[in-house]
C-alpha cells in the first residue's frame, strides 16, 4: 500500500482552488458537499459554477492566490490546468505547509482524489494511487450497481441507535455481534424495504436477545470452510460472508496470504498447518481447539485448503464438534484435483480419453501407501493423486510394476491456480525424475492418464507471466464481501 486512505473532516475548514473550468467545478462541488468553505481563484468562472454562486460557503476571487489566502487552509486544489497558475499555487502550499493536489501532476500531489461511491453517510473511496484512474473509475461503477441507494438510509438508521446499544452492551465483542446480527438479518431488510418502524421493533428485540445471551453461558459456532486450491477468486460467496463474521480463524499451511487477506482484519489467527512428518498440532488437538474456542462464545472459521471433505479431515473435525454439542456449518470448496487440473489445461474427463476419474491420496495412516491398485489401473480413467510429490517415485513404480504402460502420460501440478503455478508433464516412467529436476516444493497434485497429453494444447494459465498482483486479481472477489 503506497498511500494511507483516510477520510478527512473538512467541515468549516478553508479550501483553496484555482481554475474556473470543469475540473475546478468538480473539486469545488466535492469540497462543498464535504462541508468545506471554498474560495476559487480564477479570472472568470464557467457555467458549471452558476448554481454555486451566492452560497455562504463559496467565494470567488478574480485574481491569483497569495500566501495569506493559503495560510490555515485545510487543503488546496490546483485545477486551472494551466501549469504556471497551478505551479504557483503549489509553491504557496509548500510555504504554508498545506497539503495540495495539482490535477494531472502526480509529483505535486500530497494526496490523490479517489473515485467515490456516495451513499452518505456511507462513503466508499477507490484509488489506484494515481497509476490507473480509469481502473479506479471502473471499479467505482461496479460498486454503484452493487450497492442500493438505500444503504445510506441503513447507515443513518444504525447511527440513531449507537448510543443505546453502547449503553446496553458494555462488551465491545457483544456490540459487534449485535450489529452484525442487525445488519445481516431482518432489521436491515426492513430498513431497506422502507419500514423503519418495524425495523426499530426488530432491532430492540434483537438487542434484548443479545443481552440475555450475554447473561448466560455463551456458545459460539464453527464454520468449516473450503478455501479452494489457492486462487482467492475461487472462493464461494458463502465462504466470503463467513470469513467476515469470524472472531478467530484456524488455518492450514495451504492457505495463502491472498485468501487470508479476505478474512476480517481484527480476527485472531491461529496457524495449525502440517507438513509431512511435521505437524504443528496433532489432528485430535486441532479438533479440541475448535471445541474450546466455540465454547468460549467465539465464531470460529476453520479454513482448509481445497474442500474440507476431500482428504481434508473435515469429517473428523465435525464428528468431534457434534459429539460436544457445538453448532457448525460446512462450506464446500473447489478441490485441488478440479482447480489445479483446470488451471493446467488438463480435463479430468474427456470423450476421447477418460470416462471416469478417481481421487486418491498417497498418504495413508503412518505414511504407508495402501491403494486399491486394481481399481486404479482401469483403462480410460484419470487418476488424481493428492499429496503424492514426496512418494512420486514409489507411486509411479507401483503403477508400472502392476501392469501400467511406462509411456502413460503423467503430470505434476505444483502450486496449482497460484501465480507461481508450475506444471511438469512426462510419462509414468519419467515423471519422478522430471519433477525432481524441476525442484518442485509443493503443494502438488499428480495426474495420471492420457488426458495429460492435452496439456500443451489446452494450457491457458501462465502464472507469473500473465497474472497481475494477487490483490488486483482478487478485486472482483473483494467487492462481493
């Protein structure tokens, strides 16, 4: 983040603007809407200023600005689009210590004018730090279509009850939970429908309910959420909503920063990741941790890579939760076989290659491989092997020893769907040495079957060569939270 986004209080403060054209008019309008006392310095004012003249908070001076004019100003805008005039204003602001924004001159901007979505008192500002203003405007336009005008009314309604809620609920956690219940629940629906009388009744009812809960033994709940194979854009809408509700997130090694950055900022984070033969916490302790946190009244986000029910041990965790009487819900995610194969251009099934697909893991109890080799060796079938990188030589050897053709196509997809994705394609006879030569580190998915032969023709995702910054790739996802 190159600049600090802030909302600056201009009420009653002096704002200096140079220029009488369209750019200056836009700066004047936004400053007046923010409560500023605006003085515009220009020989003449264009037609866009007609409706502004005569206002008590607006003044026009048909002369250049001087140092006394700028002194004690909250900010200044150079908007004449004349390099000499705006440059002179900038020099005055340097002498007076006043922040300035000179239109279209980034090196003379102490702050950037963001693209604004105005649902007052709810306001959203989007900025690209001046690097891509068209992109910022595009995102603002998307937000405009997503956010009803009535959201401003909802913000005003909530503001009317802040003091009451603060008086009734002393705990900051309790207040936050109440407001989340109100904003996500029927209270907000009634406000947005225009029925504020019933909305107030509902809000007071929910406030009473939260008070009773605080007086008793709290019980939280656990959200078991599949985060997909890595690309934040592959999260489900439901996963994103729950990620914003959680008090604490318990996450695995496979959860990247691009996904974790979408979790509520003030949520506590607990890392319980596992590597082969290096478990931060045994599975039983992870399950008990979830129980303990929920019984403390917390909403716990158990964030797992891929899908929690496909080699994610999610079933074991919710068995423990159910036995302990802890409420939970499960959100599926895109499993690694589906996501990684798609990003590698390897269809798991194909009319000309495979009419079935089998998911297996190369890790059994105590690390011993115990696979149903007979079922895996069926013709016209794709085999997707999870956690198979460290035992790839043995797995490939077992396939060949049991009758598989050593020339059968095989691939390893390393860090699938992420910007550092790498695909190594070969055959059963060569794939282990090919992967070792590529120094793959994992996480990785192994795909065996003739569908791998389609990789070169169908690959479309090129990772770092085509993907922008992860934060930018996740723009559309973040807007939906």
